[in-house]
C-alpha cells in the first residue's frame, strides 16, 4: 500500500514543478498520462519523463506566443491531453492556468474573460471558437489570441500543433530549468472560478503551498497502492478534478486516464477495473440505479440471494463503522457472500477491485450510501470547497461514519457558528477572491476563519454532518427553516424519482418538482403495461405510485418539511440544459425562474 514518496523539500516550500521533476527523476518510465481518440481506440500513454519533456516544449511554445509570468491563461477544451499538458506547461512559466467549464454560458465566459484579464485562451474546436471569437470585439475583454486544438476549426487562429512545433524548435533545457525555479510556493498556481449557483462566478486564487499541504494531509489518511490509476472525467474547472486529476496525481506519481465524455465513465470503469474511484453524489446515484435495474430483471431466487448477501455486507460495514473488528462468523459469511454473490455483480461494473471509494461536492443521500454498503463498499464522503483547496474533512477506512463527511484533515480547524454555519481555518484556506484589477479581497476574519456558507453540526466524536447551504435554506411564512436537500434526498429514495426540487420560501407549506429517472421510469412503464411517452407523467398508475413515494418520504419528515403538492416532469435536468452546475448540483435560481408557472400553480 501507499509509501511516502520522496519529497524534494519541505512541503510548505514546494512547488508543483519541483514535484514533476521528482517524478521524472525517480519514476521516469512509469506511466503518467493516458488518453484515446474514441471508445474503441487504443490507449496512448506517456511516461513521467516524456510528460516532463513535453511540458518543457509547450512552455517554450507558450513563451514564444507571449505568455508572461503571473498572467492568467484560459483553457476550455475538456479532459484532453492538450489541456492537462498545457496546464503544467503554463505553471512552469509562472503563468496561471484557469480552466473554464465547457457548459458555461456565453455570459459566464464573457465575465471570466473580462474579470481574469486574460490575453490568451486555449480552446478545443468549432463550438468553443464560436463562443470565444465574439469576445475579441468586446472592448472590456483584453483577449488577444486563441489557440485551437482542432486544426480544422482554427481558421485564422493559431493551432495547438503549430505552438507545439515552435516550442520544439525553441526548447532550451537550461532556460526551462531556470524559469520554473523562479516560482515560489506562495505564488498563485491557479484560479478556480466558482460554478455560479448564486450569481456571477467568483475567482478563487490558490497557491502552490495550498495544494501541496492539502495533498500531504490527504495522503496521510488515504491508503492506496503506489502509482495508482485515476480515471479523470470531471471538469478540470472543478476543484475536485483539478486536485485529483492534476495536482494529487503529480504529488503521488499516479497514472491519469483521461475520459473526456462523462457519459462514458461507467464503460471506462468496466474496462479498467480501478482500485480507486471518486464520484459526486449524482454519479453514485445513477450507478446505483443501473445496478438496481439489472438486479430487478433477475429471477426471484437470485434476487433473494443478492438481498441476503447485501444484508451480510451491510452488517460487516456497520461493524467497521463502529470501530469494531468483525467476529469470525461475520467475517466468514461476508467473505463467502462477496466471493460467490457480490463480486460477480461488481465485476460486471468494474468495481470488484475497489479499495477506495469517495464522494464530495454535495450531501450524499443516505439510501445510496447504504445501497453500496450492501456490496461491501463504504463510500468515504468528504467535504470542502474551492476556497479550501478541496477537502477539509473526510472519512477514511480506519474512522468513518456513513452519512457524515468525516473529520478534519491535518492542519485544518473546523467550528460551527451560533447560526449553524461551518467555519474553517488553516494553511489550505485561500487568501481571498480575485478582483478584476488583479488584487485580492480578503475572505477570512481577523482570526483567520473563513465562513463557508454551509450549514452543519459536529458530533461528540468530531465528525461533521452537513445540513445544507446557508443561502439555500427555505424559510417558510411561519418562520421555520427547512433544508431542501434533506427533503429532496427523502423523495429520491424512490427509484422512480431521479431528481427533486423542494420549494417553499415565504409560503406556509412546501411543494416539489419531481423528475422521473430516465432509466427506471421506462422499465417501470413496461412492467405495468404503460406506454412511455410524453403523457406518462399524467398516467393514473404513475401518479398513484408517486403519491406513495411522496407519502413514504413525508413519513420520515417533520410537519414543516413535508411536501403537500408536487408536479411530475419527464425531462432530466443537466448542466447542458442549465438546471445543474457542472458538478451536478441544483442551480436553484435557474429552476425557480424556469418553472415559476408550475411552482405558482402548486399554490393556486
């Protein structure tokens, strides 16, 4: 399992380029980065020595383009090798790479371009070129040049291929080594723009020191095999993938497998059978739904055997959760259940080798956690924000409480204010939000505490339990505070409900929008002899089933939290349609505006 790799200096003084040099010196032939051009194409792999050479070549190309130390460079091209390698090349120049969500609206792209004052942007293809070209005519946007990866879409713009070729001609190893050594650990490493759930995205400036100290603290509690593979599929604009797919992978000398299409992640997992996997709650929900659907089609005898094995696995996980060693009888029963029943199912999904399963970004529904516990997988929920360089608290196999987000990592303090807001202090907390003039607005109080905007509680054992976002709490007309996530997760426990939105600010009772699960609903319709079409939401049989689902959720909620009326929708929400952020959290303001008529009708 994990051994501590050589650190080329004191952690608080290290930079990312120093760690990349360590990898090229200590692990030159180990695989660093793999990608492919399509789902059936072979993988292309580069070693750590090859990666560092390419980074040097690209750094020379970007320097020739005019990129200078300290300036921001925008990247919008998904999880592609050009993105990953350019990010590191820019860091070696002392520039500050800033990834932009591929699903960002034109208004958000324009805001980031203006606010960051970036002169250069690296983009993927025709879609991105069409989005970015108009910005050149905006007098408030200093954008000067686009570099385009797909040559056919470049037009008059510079191509990535030509930039790489010029870098290959100009690359000077001595100059490259001199340049990166001029960077200090307190220099900005990146700016992460928040996903804009409540207004314009804000720029979170993160330093080399923030990242390295967070990596050291995480490595102390995450026990993984050396040089482990990481399937990289979340956007690099999100702090989770930026940490996991770039920074932690360099820190650990891991092997990054790029998966540019999030819809292909299940197939990629099934192919690679990883030993670690990170997914935001919605990913774990969708995977659970797929497994449940497959099990529901099995004969009764097999389903009963699986249910019995699930009970045994949950008992084994619950024993570990209490900090107890399972007795011989339970250990034997679990080993048999795993080998004969559970592993064959997990193998089909590519999950049978998993030793580390994790989630973050939003509260994980407890029924989803318990479902995976039934397969012996304890999902290690963590919590953090862009402003805290990712993880602040995490569960780990030696100490976890399912449903909580764990305990603080080393070097970070957590406390809960009188109003329930979670406050954080430590070396991995950012200095402040980037201003358009290049300065920073401090975000911590005089004692160093950062108000996170999340609501939660600390239990007597030091585990943090999240309730909701402070700005998203529903305040009814009677003055009661309600956590919408609590209500929504209760509603989603029914397999037909894929997504839910609770509403009730300023009203005397709560209502909800329920979105049918796109995988479960068609199967349910076929089983009940109902045609799955545009009228399915109004079918009496479906309405009866959902009425039972809402009643079951209400039975677990207090009177103020209960849903009195609801509306059923059939079109799944996503980042592309605007209702979800790129990290698959609800954009509540967007949903309220888009479905204002439906919500108002529920109070008529």
